[in-house]
């Protein structure tokens, strides 16, 4: 094993060995919470849910708007091309006498 790989393996091994000890040392949420705090938490969760829903609606509306815009442009261009073709066909038909 190369020296660089050996050092990397040692560092990774030490990090994995200490990971469980570090996770237990972090403080967790308090065992008891008051009703007032529960209501605050519920309010914050509701606010965040409403924000998330609003962002989703905005994104969907923008996508629908852009899709409609693209479809309208495509229809306009096809109509324009068809009209030009009809005009050119009519001109050609007017130049050639009917037998």
C-alpha cells in the first residue's frame, strides 16, 4: 500500500472509530416541552408547509405559462407558413389557365 493511501486509510479508520462517541455527545431535544412551545412549533411547521406549497404552485404556474407560450408561438408560425403556402399556391393557380 502506498504511503498516501495508508495515511488516508488511517484517518478514515479513526473518523469511523470516533463517530459513535461524537454522536452521543451532542445534546438532544429536551425530554419535556410545554404546550406553548408545541403550539409555536406547530405554527412554524404550518408556515413552512404553506411556503413550500406556494413555491410549488409558482413553479407549476411558470411551467404552464412557458409551455402555453411555446405552443402559441408554434401555432402562429405554422399558421403563417400555411398562409404563405396558400397565397403562393393561389398565385400559381392564377397564372395557369384552367382547361
